[in-house]
C-alpha cells in the first residue's frame, strides 16, 4: 500500500468520528435558532430562546441538572478515595478489582431499578420495618423515591460512578510509587487520611482528570436514570428535552434543540467551574490550609466516611439481589420480607418470550465492540507508519462523551431522518460506535503503543512484514488487554439507552430500553426479570473474558 493511500485511509478513519459529531452538533444548533429547512423553516432568530426560558419550572430543571451533576461527581470521587485509602496495604486490596468489577459492569439503569425495589412503598426498606415499627400492613400511600431535590438521582449515580473511579484509581496507583509515598507520610506522623489527601491523591487525580470531566458531562445530562429517580415536576433538563421532543407540536423540535444547546452550555460551565476549583486548590495558601486542618490523629469523623462508603456498597448489592428476588419470587406480598416460593422457570419463560430482544442486544454490542477494536488497531498502525503526533487530534474521539447524549442525538436524528434510512440497524451501530470507541481506545491504545521495540526488531530480523508483525507479535503480546477492551466495549454498548431510543426509532429495541419501559409501566416481576438479564449478561462477559485470558493468552510481559 502506497504512502498516499495510507494517508487517505487514515483521513477516512478520522472522518468516521468527525462527520457524525459535526452533523450532530449542527442538528441541534441550527434548529435552536429556528433554522430547519426540511420543514420549511429558514429564518434565524432568538424567539425559541424566549420560549425555552418561559417554560414552567425551567429554572428549577437547570438548577437540578447542575446540582445532581456536580455533587454526584465530587461525592463519587471522594468515596472512591476513601475506600482505597482504607483497604490500601491490606489483604483486601489484592481482590478489590474482582469485588468491584461486577458493579462496574452493570448498566446505570440496573442501579436505578435496584433503588426503586429498595425504597418504593412496597420495597424492601418498608418491608424490613413493617408492621412492627410502622404499623403498615399494606404499602404506604406515599413515595420517597423519586424525591423533589434529586437526592436519589445523586445516590444512583454515586452507586454507579464510585466503582468506576475506584478501579481507575487502582490503575493509576500501579503507575505510582504509592507505598513509598504512603510510608513517607506515616513517618512524618500524619494519619492515613491526611497522607492520602496531601501526597497520593494529587498524583492520582492527574491521571483521572479527563475521566472526571466525562463523568460530570454524563451525570448532568443522564436520561435513563433521571426517568426513574429524578423528580417529575419539574424534572432535570435532559428529561424536559426528552418530553418536549416526544410531543407532536411542530415547534417541539425547535424548543428541544434550544434546550439541548442550553444543556451543552451548562456542561461547559460546570467543567469551567471545576477547572477554577482546581486552580484554587493548587495555590500554596490552600495547601498550607489543608495541612493545618487535616488532623494527624485518627478520628471517628474520618472513620464515618468509610462506614458511609460501605453502606453505599451494601445498597448496591442489596438492590441487585432484590431485583433477582423479584424475578424468581412467587407470592411476594407486602409486608413479607422474602417471597413465599422461588420459581426459576420464570427466567426461562422470559428468555423464550424475549429471545430476539436479548439476542439483538448481544448482537449489536458484539458488532460495535468488534468494530471499535478493528478501527483502533488500524488507527494506531497507520499513525505509526505516518509518524503522526497523535496527541494533537486524538482528543476528537472523546468529544461525543462531553456533548450531552440527548443533545447530540436530537441533532443527529434530524439528519438521519433526511437520509430516509430503511434499515435502522446500520445507523444505530455507527452511532453506538461513537460512545464505545473512546472506552476501548483508553484501554487498548496504550498497550499497543507501549510494546517493547525489542520484540518488533526480532520480527524485522526474521523478515516479517508489518501485517505479519501485527498478527504474530503485537496482538499475541496484548491479547489480554485486547480481550478486556472488547469486553468493556460490549458492556458499554449493552448499557446504552438514548442512542437506541432515538436512532433505533422504535424499530430496534434492546434489553436496556425494555427494562426502562417496564420500570415506567410494567409488572415488578417482568422488571425483575429484565434486570436479572442486565446483571447476568455483563457478568457473564467478564467471566468469559477472564477464562479466555487464562486459557488462551500465551505471552505475558
């Protein structure tokens, strides 16, 4: 292949990401100003900005999005560090990846459903204290979830994002002299908490910074969890966009697009505010203040943080177990704490009735993850051939994670409608690729680029061409990482709701979409069964990856 053809191929790979981002942005930016030629609107104006800000409760929706996005992120980051701090240099530290990986694998909606099963009027919490404490012999006629202030939405995001930050922090620790730093702090008679805050966490945070911004953007614009856990009068801005977009009013696309632009602005403001906080914390006076404030002695107040973190972990586990009990339980009437009987045939019956739904979910995730791996390998190889300074433009891959999903997809769907696709599977796979590719890229690319040059030189000395070196040397060396990246890609794809809803357009549905539909208007047992498969499929993927890593991976270095 000539040098020119390689350049063209690399450009085409870049366009796979750039073109959808460009049209997705234009698709909600232009209609937000009233420009949408498809339906005969050709005039730019600010009238829809006035319409958006006149919507009832819109200011509360904006504040709610900011509040839940910011505090869920900062609390998840904090509690992830509290957990690592308390298990660091203990026997549990070696197994924390195994313990937390299942929680990381579960879709966000699974955590939301678990909280509903726990705190709804007929949930496990009220069953535990009834009737001996409350006097209730039937479910009470009030709801504590969702609440008016988004506390349960923050809690749901916290349960999902804490394991994510924790596992990424563990990876960062492996690249740091953490034991030496920790021992230095202890030798200066600092308590573990102050040692971690002053010496270790700043180094971890440098490696987590990009991920923190991604989590802020996601938490402030999440749709699936907000539909279940956020207040409904009014709800978060993402849900307001979702609801307006569903209406049949001709102006709905313009108002929804305008709100999508406002939501993007909110994300930018949140990230800028976070950066300002970073600048303040980096100042010498804050560091001196921190040294004086942090106690050198162990206190009950510090221990209470770890207790809260363990309670959160327990809530996650109990919520998942509760979902499983609802899927196999029979005659589970309030206020009984457990079902009278368990019927495992419910699982097989649900699978038989919904086998196409389950298979479609797995099929899409397999295709999307496979394409992501192939594109990453081709990209890295071509960039190496052309000797490109990749860090100048690879940040483009992460742009879809910073743009609120509903904003981006509202815009992208406008252009997909114009193209009049008959098959919605191909657009859905291409759109999901934009969300799966960054996660696979983060895991796989460093492994490909950090292969020792000595191995490549051996291949050259044996007369191997570039393709042979890739298949016979590079891929076997990073096969374990490749499998992990592939598994994470499948799990991310399985958990996506908004792309399937907008791009699938009702013609293609997945288990995540079905679970949310059941949560909003279905029976508890069917919801439990859908949630059970959302639990068992990602965990099965992790187990298969672990088995293949053990049995197939031959080279480790």
